[in-house]
C-alpha cells in the first residue's frame, strides 16, 4: 500500500513511518500541509494519514481542497484534537476515519489496512 503521512512532529512522523514501512508499505512523509498538497498533485496514494494542526496549510483545509478537487483517496485524520466538534468537522470535511493521539500503532495499522 502506498501511503502519504502528514505530521509536523518529527519524532512521531519518523517512528510511525518506520513502523508502516516495516509492515511492507511504501510511505512518503510531509511536515506541512502545503508540501502534502504538492505531493498529492503529482502522486497517487492508496491512503493519506493526516494531522489537523499543520504549518503552512492546516489539515482540515487540505482535506477540503482534496475533496473539492475530486480526489477520493481515503483519509484518516490522526490528531490530538479530541472534541466531538472536531471529529464531526473532520468527518464532514470528507475524512474516512478519525483517530485521536496518543494512539497505539496497532490501532492505526488496523484502521488503514
């Protein structure tokens, strides 16, 4: 599975990408929303793992742009925002799933596979 993982916290991004790669996935990573938008413009992914609180272009705006462009790639929001309103906003914007940090890697893996 080819994944795009968008996370601005380097330690989390590196550890999670390493685990997903060890599970046999191809993982591209981005540290900000604008970079992710650029990657999505030129590469097809099987799924996107997207943080909400990102520099340059926040995750919710990125998700809305993605859906408005007709891109239906599955998106899992992975964020520290745990309020019901945040979950509803993310799902209403077009996310396919929502997982709150901190998270267990096994749960993330089961959600994307």
